[in-house]
C-alpha cells in the first residue's frame, strides 16, 4: 500500500497548523508585553501613553487570533487566552484608576474566562494605586477605589464553575480576597491616622485662638 499521498496530505495540514502557530505565538507575546507596559504607564498616570499601548496590545491580539482562525486547537492552546487576560487587565486597571465605567467582556471582545482572570489581576493593580493614594493623603479617593475593587470581587465570587472552564479562577479569586482584606486594613489605619491628625490640628488651632 502506497502511503505517500496520505503522508503528503498530513504534511500539508500540519505545515499550515505550524505556520499559524509560529505567527500567533509572537503576536500573543507582543500583546502581553504591550498590556504590561500599559499598566506601568497607568500607575505613572501617563494615560495617553497607556491608551496607545492598549491599542498596540489589541492589534497584536487580533493578529494572533486571525492567524489561527482555521485552527481551533491552537486558538485555545492557552497563550492567546493569556494575551486576552492581560489585555482585559490593562483596560480594567485603566477604568479603576481613572474612575471610568468598567468595560465588560463584550466591550473588550475577549473570552469570558480571560476577562474574569484579568479582573482578578486588576484588583491587585487597584491595591497598588490605592496605596499610592494613601501615601498622598487622598483617603476619600482611596475609599472610592476600594468600593470598586469590592464590587469586582463580588463578580468573581459569583462564578462557581469548574476551573477547566474559568482558567483556574478559583485560586485567583482567593488571592483577590486576601488582597482586599489587606487593603481594607491599610485603609482603616489611614482613616484613623487622618482623624487623629485632624483632631490634633483642631486642638492646636484652639490653643492658638486662646492666646
């Protein structure tokens, strides 16, 4: 039995699959790198630069997804889902820091599991921003940010599905819970310290007025 034709047809299909992978993998890496740089720019409050980097991330993500459009097994191999997660995290972090409305997975055109993973990571970025606010004495803004983080956490804990469906969201949710508890404690201490400083300032002002 001559299997040469069979071998050639398999080679053709596998060559196409490998070519798609070789195009999608670096595109996913570029998307992840741009998203990470966008988050760093957000924390520096360089929002124009962050938005440009988010745009770069989106373009690379679309390039990767287009490359594997005809190869579902490669499309769901994981690295493009990771890129979507990082892209979602960058967008959600931007919304948290700027006070804008949080975009949904449909707005970002990402898969639900990747979006939820990005949301859990954005809670950690929210904590970082909140600590910056506390160091600057902006307690009221920190309280608003914590409220938003807790609303996001409420979404995560409502997702009671197997990890195979949610990209191991359960563990990420546990990490988010711990971060929020620590952040709540940090904020409580800052509120007490602020109240004490205000009381001392009022006392000092009253002493000056009595002289």
